[in-house]
C-alpha cells in the first residue's frame, strides 16, 4: 500500500490574500498549479482572531475547481463541520484540543463526503492520535500557535512529523501529513524529507513579489525533499 501520494501538495492559505479579491487569487492559484486551497476559519474564541464562515466558503466554491481545505479554528467544531462540507469544503480539519468527541465528528465529516482531518497545536503530542488511526484521512500539525499568518516556524514540529510518519508506517495507515505555519523556502524541503505530504503557506505565497513564482519555488523545494 502506498502510504504517501506520488506528489507533495502545496496548499496556499488565502488568509494572507486580499479578501476583496479572492476570486482573482483563486484563479492565480489554479493557473500556478497549487494542489489545494487552505481556508482558515477562526471564531475569536478558540483563537483570538475572526475570519470567515460558510457563506464565504460557498462563494469560493463557485470560483474554483481546486479542493477547498477548511481548517476550523473554532470551539465546538462538531456543530459546524458538516455545514462546511455542505458549503463546498473537500477537506475539513478539526482541532483535537477543541473537540472531546473527535471520533464522532470525523465520522460525520466523512459521511458528508469530505476528507476528515485532525489538527494538533504545537503543544499536543502526536501520540494522542494512536487510538484514532483509521478514523482520519489527514493530520495537520501546527508549526505556529494558530490565529495569525506571518508567524515564525517552530522547528520542533520536524520531530513531530518524523514521529507521525513512523506511526503511519507502523500501522500501515495511508493518511496524509500536513504542516501549517511559517512554511517557507527555509524549511519546505526539510519538512517533506521528514515525511510531510502537504504544506500550507500563507505569507510565503501571498506576500511574495510574484506569488506564482513563490508557488513554483516552494513546489521545487518540496520535490527536492522527496528526492
Ligand atoms: C494560522 C493559520 C495558517 C496561516 C499560515 O493560524 O492556520 O494557515 O494562514 O500563514 P503563514 O504561512 O503566513 O504562517
Ligand atoms: Zn491553517
């Protein structure tokens, strides 16, 4: 069984894009060859920032064929996870720290037709996932404290990627490993080498002089990590 997809995926985060021009940003991401669009949903309670909800996801859905990856940084995610799938999300991830009934929420996301992911904050060990293997399609490891774009990468997440990759091999479970926060040319190859399959990048794409070039540069670094 192939435990990792053939190509590493880059998931630009529209949190760093111009919110008044999201349609143009999606067209740019599509023509640049981004794999997935990362959509950060924040509620001002689980994290100290507020972003967007289901109506915006529904509007994004009309503008692109790329998979929409909704990262829910909200309290009580079980109340809204399926509504995000109905709005057009293809991937939905839920923070372990926000949900005491993750097994049920992941199952509901899958039954609604999306890939179900678990997100771990920097301080939450990967070992807390051992009894959920098989119930999620991907794990998102935060490499910053969630809430804002443009923060510095926390290098200790590299060791978490290695440990999660070992768990995946040991259990023969084909889930994806995604990393989010402070991803740049300084760490993309190392993260993929450690076992990551999908890297989220906000500022490294949208604050670059040429976002298309930035996407291609990050993808080249990811391929280098695979080689
Ligand atoms: C942070 C968000 C990230 C953010 C990443 O809470 O989950 O997805 O957009 O932005 P950068 O890549 O700028 O750290
Ligand atoms: Zn995110």
